[in-house]
C-alpha cells in the first residue's frame, strides 16, 4: 500500500517537474508563433527545422536510434539526446514527432519563417501547412542528404522537398574534391606509387591519369 508520505513525495516530484517544464517554456513567448510557421533553430554544425502546430506544439523530423530497439512510447517520447540523434543518422532511423517549443529549440534562438526570404515559391495556407506536417507523423527513413528535417518542412510549407543545407554542403564538397589542386595531387600520387612499385606501363598509366583528368574537367 502507498503511504501518505509516499503520496506526498510523488506529489512533490511531479510539482517540481512541472515547474521545470514551465521554466523552460517561459523562455519563449508563445504569442510570437502562429500555426503553420516554419521554425528554424541554429545549431553548432547544422540548422534544425520544424512546423509550429499551435498550443506549444512543434512537429519536426528528427533521427533517433531508440525506436529500432524498443516500442515503448514513453521512452521514445523523451527528448532526443545527441547520442540518440547521431546513431539515428547512421542507422537512417527517424520519425516526425511533436514536442514542446522548449524541447524542440533545446535552448537555442528560434527564427520564424526565415526561409520565406530564400524560397521563390510562396508559402501555402497556414492550415494546409499544419495539416501536411501532422499527416506525415510517424516513422520514416532518414537521409542526411536526400531527406532530412529541412526537406520535411519545405514540403509542408512550400510544397517542394528541397534542402538549402544539402545544396551548400554539396557545393563545398565539390570545391574541395573537384579542384585543380586535387587533380594535380591525385596525378602525382598515382604516378609516384607506380614508380615506387616499378609498374609504370602504358596499360596502367592511362587509368591512373584518367581519374585526375576527370577531376580536372569537373573543376
């Protein structure tokens, strides 16, 4: 049987948790956000996105490894930690979930509808944006380049599943890999390796030079 002291203790713990949640939420003025808004949270290496549904609820597409191991909704529903997030990216396991504004923002500044300045496509009606966001709730395959949180919100708000982060990343990789310097280094390394091994023949020289030539043409 539960004693009076145990009940009092449980009540105290519940009150404390509730106060902590309110303290987190008080950092953000809910009157600033409207249903259908695209919320953007700058992080250290990337930017996270979500769709505001109203009543302190944000739908966002987030990688998480935990659903692979358990179906316990209470455990899965807890805030996604960095370890769960990274392992979710590797495992390509993710879901569209609804969290409070504070849990979504994770203490960071929130930008509202910042993508309206970049996207040439006008945003859809607010209710349609929220409807799309809610309709896609559940488990989905995650891809860092081809379908991430930005693809999700861009589809919901503008009807186009695109990611400016992915585009910028691909441009950066292209500048590094498909550069003239890289072409020179690849050619020198290939020829140097063949000379060192004593296998410099016409048959293997052509394919060895073909790779740096391709990089050169792409630069």
